[in-house]
C-alpha cells in the first residue's frame, strides 16, 4: 500500500495547488474565517473514531479548501490546543483529504524587540522547530528541536506585505528560561503551540506546508501574556481571517514553487 509521500512523484516545487487544508486549533480563531469563506461542516469518516475534529469544506476561487479544527476536549470542554491534538488532526486530514498544501493557521506570540506588533501576520520561513523538548543526549538533542521544513513562500509574503519568521512550538502559553535559550538559538520570531507538530506529520507524509500566524501577544512586553492573549484574540483572529483569504486567492493557479518567486519575471 502506497503512503501519501510515496504517491508524490512530481517534484514538490512543480506541484500544482488544487486542494488546500487549513488546520486550526481554536474555534474562536477559526470562526471569522469560516464565516468569511462560507464553509460548510461535513461528516467525518468512521475511522476518525473518538477524535473531536471538525471538517469544513468550501471553494475559494478555483481551490478546494478544507478547514480542519481540532475540536473541544471531551473531558474539560475547552479547545484541544497543543501538539498532540494538532498532530492527530494533521494526520487524519492529510491522509483522508490528500491536500496539495497544508497551512497551519492561528494566533501566536511575538517579540516587540523584533519589531513585531499585535495584529501582525507572519508567514513561516525556512523551518519549524520545538523549543520545549530538551533532551541532552547525542542525537536526541537535535531530534528534540525537530527542524521540519517550511515551504518557501517569500514571494507570497512580499506580495501580500506580510512578515516572515521561523515558527517555534511548545505546549505552554508562557515559557521557561531554558525554553527562552532554545528560542534564541533557533532564531525564531513566532511562538505557537501547534505548527511544529503539524510540520512533523507533513514531513512524514511528504506534504508541502507553511504557517500563517497572527500575533496576539508580545512575549517581551510588561503585560501578562495570558491577559494580552484574551484581550487581543478577537482582533488577531479577524486579521488572520482576512489574510488567509488573500493567501488562498494568491495560491490559485500557482504551483508550490510559485510561492517563492514570480514566474512571470523569474525574479527571486
């Protein structure tokens, strides 16, 4: 039986984009986007079992778009944020829907010292890393960091006037001193709780992936991170919705390689 990765015969850069899967963690993050694109919820296959994933289908221009939301935790009733539900959602969605491109979309933290402001939207650059998997053993130290590839979407970012940055992922809203050192070492400028887990699955299955993240909180600001997140979630989610539509419209009639450069001029 062929895996999704094995079925990808064409070089990644020349792969046309026809189906895009947008993977999101929080219902509040997803709702403005779902409303904007008028997506319709669809039934999940029985193989998904007890997972609380929610699938929504629509078309944006000529693209087939599936939005896959992690869902609510059955025990605690809150959104299933973090790496475990993100990885499960990513695997189920990629295997069943076979997208040409996966987008990890949501809100994230940033740093004022990097020139970031609340409401800024970033496109992932270069790679996704983990900052809270500290394994000081030969080989396992690099395994802990991960470093899974992001699609080069530099032309997309320039065209839509979006910022670019390495995305780092951990399972806590705040971070420890050791996490901070790992983040500094990676050069990351965006901090979230899902992207690297989704990138691990995408890399495993050979599916091109990028992230689009709207900033809710500035980690190096004096205000409490949780307070910033709550205060800015609605604004950032609306900004994310607007940008995601623009990103999808940009992807229409393009290949993965076209996200990196203007094919009409050959400019890098």
